[in-house]
């Protein structure tokens, strides 16, 4: 299925730095509750099923790519405000989509 350039432009993929990581025991599948700093776009929270390959210590300070213009989504007792992106491997583990160099928080993927 093809999309138009306008469709792509409607998706805000921005870089942010993970500033807080909490275990999320209420989630149906193992997940963390992340707080991500998107610079001028503020802090946003996300539930991320990335526990197979990442510990909280490894995630703290890591820059990630996230969709920031989805409407908030209730996940159990938690309100997720952005979607952290990654690649789902055959075994279900998620490898994060990250910039290969530090960039300014809030920059949009072009």
C-alpha cells in the first residue's frame, strides 16, 4: 500500500531522551513506563514493551524515535502519550529505533 507525501508529513516522528524508567507490573505483557524529554515539545510518557533487550539503567539517557502526535492511549492504569518506535524481531523482542549520533531533543525525522 502506498501513502502520499501528505500522509507521511502528518506523522510527527521526533527524537527524545528517556529521563525516567519505571517497571510496569500492571501491563499484560512485560513493559516499562518511560518519560521522554522532547525538548520544546515537553515531556511525554510511553508504555514500551522493550524489557527483553533493555534494562532500566541501559534506557536512562538513551535517545529514541517516537510518534508524538497520536492521541493519548489508556494502557491499564497508565496514560501513554507517545509511541516509542522499534523493530520487532522474530522472537518478539524489540530493538529500539535510535539516532546513531546525539541530536537535539524534539527534532523531527525528515
